């Protein structure tokens, strides 16, 4: 559904263009530097963003503060994002089990000339902070920190987030590698140039936002939402724009219930939609099977460009 699509665009905050040659896969070292309690992980092929006008247009419209800060910080750190960075990931995680607080850590993969970069830091008299045997450097005046955990993997974010990522990487705390649910979800999407996975709480929060007032039609939504276990989505810009979302509910009845709610919300939205929005809604397929709710959206580049100009899109991204 169009509203679901827009929410997920904004949730990811980044967008990639695609070719079958591109895939945003994280190495074992990168996964090991992500804390265990991830609410959402978004991964993109950084080079692929340059290959589609539609992708860049959307990226510029929904670019999140974290990505803006990263781009700014790169210019002060000695990295060239157009050549050094291959994949870029953002992990939204809970610093401790059961916590309601959320922190964000970034992961960049590529072929980094770490010796030259570190030499540049030294010339600039950048103060290094040691976390056990790990050297952590400030990224310009952005307030962000970075650490190379190996020559091809860099973690970045605020000081506390980077420290927690290093704790996971060094085995002081559990990492994403021990999160069986999300590791399984990752296998369904990590061959795409843009993908995201969400845990149980992330999926429940997303669904409530997606349904909005429609959630009120469920007698005990807070009880029903607990059946939402995990979700994952991918985007592809090879032939137009394609978006696929899967939500794991664990049982056929729950999947069918939420499928009906989304379908009803689509019909209601069509009543006040513009022509571009109506076309997007018509291009969205919602279904359920084997305990999974699925959403598929596909459109041409031209139709997608019109969609970006629509009032509904502007409402969804502000």
C-alpha cells in the first residue's frame, strides 16, 4: 500500500538505485560490530545510489540527519565517499535488554586506505581516544566518532554508540550474530541493493503507524500486535521502482486480519487521492500466506517522479 511504502521509505531514510550486479551484504566483521538488540537495520549499496535519477531524487527528499552528518563528516575525515565506501548501514538498537531508549550506530564497508587516513588525522592533531585496543577518532566538528575495526570496516556515530558497538565486536556484550530471528530475516533480503530488517518491537511500532486510525477497528490492538514477530523489506530500481515488504505474524489468522485492514485503508485513501496517488495505490498489492503479510509495489520511473510531487508524499515525509 502507498502509505506503507512511504512510511518505510522514511523509516529507512536512504535509498539506492539497483542493478543485478549490486548487493548490499554485510561481512561477518560488520555484523559482529552491531549490538544484539537491534530494532531496525537498514543497509544500502552506496555506489548504487548514483545510478538512478529516481533513486537520487527520493534520497534527497528523505535523507535523514544521520546520513547528512555522515556526508559532512566524510569531508573532514580523509575518506572519499564516492570511491572508498561500498556499503553503508544504520542500526537502531536498544543499549540494554528491555530498554525503551534507542541509539544509532553506522557501519561503512569499503577498501579504506587506513594508513593515509590515520596519518591525516595525526597531521591535523586529532585527539585519539582508546577503547581497549581500539583507536577512536572524531569526525570533524560533527560530534561523531569513527573507528576502523579492520581495513574494510568502519563504525561511526556518537561516542556512546561507537563504544557499545566495540563492546559487541570485542565480545564484551552480545552482537547481532547471536540474534537468530534477525539473522534469519536478513537471509531473505541481503542480496538486494537496499534492504531493512525490523525486530518484534520495531515491526509492532511500524504497523501501528501504518494503520493509523484503522488500528482502532481492532478490538484489542495491543494484544493482537504482539503476534507481529519481525519484518523485512527490499527496494529495487533496475526497471522502474519496486518495493517488497514481508511481515511475519506467526499465524494465518493474524496475517489475514492485517491484510484486510491495510486493504481497507487503501480504499479509504483513494477517495481523496490525487491521480498520481490513486495510480500508486492501484499499483500496490497486499496479501497474506503461511502466516506472512506481504506488500508489493511497482511503478515506472516517470510515475514515481510524479508521486514524489504529490501532496500525500509531502505529508508523509514531514
